[in-house]
């Protein structure tokens, strides 16, 4: 079963110190940690998509392997990808991509 909008939102908010805001429009959920964005999604859209920050080399590889991963929509294409849920990327991989994005922007703890 494909992740629901509620599950996507809940998973993003499970990341330590994360919060949700709506700086672009009321329809776009932006998930941040330490003031830096790690995911965004129009949770009401079908199909459901989530954009996440990604290492540029990994991003290129993922786009070459998965039809449901494209360069970040309205984001810097080198560092962001947009994943369409329910495509050829399973929910566990989507969660891994969200966690990796979070790790890229989360403040380092000493």
C-alpha cells in the first residue's frame, strides 16, 4: 500500500526537531529542521509527490534508475529531487530519502 498524505506528513514530523510551515502557499507543506527545508509536498495532490534534498551524484543515479524520481520541481535541480509516491519507489525507500534529506540539513550535534 502506498503512503498516504497523513503518513507522509507524520513521518516528516517524526524527525527530531522538525516542524511544518506554509511559506509558499497554504497548500504546500514545508518541513524544516533548524530553519532549513528538508522536504516539501502538496499533500492534497494526486498523485502524491514529495521533494527532498539529495546528494547531487546520488540524485543523478536515482533519476536514471527510477521513472518516478525527477529533478526537484521548482527547486535547485542539482540538489533536490521530486518523488512520485506509488510509482517505482517503494515507501521504505521514500522514508530513506526523507531521512537522508533531513540528515543533510539537520544541525550537527557536538
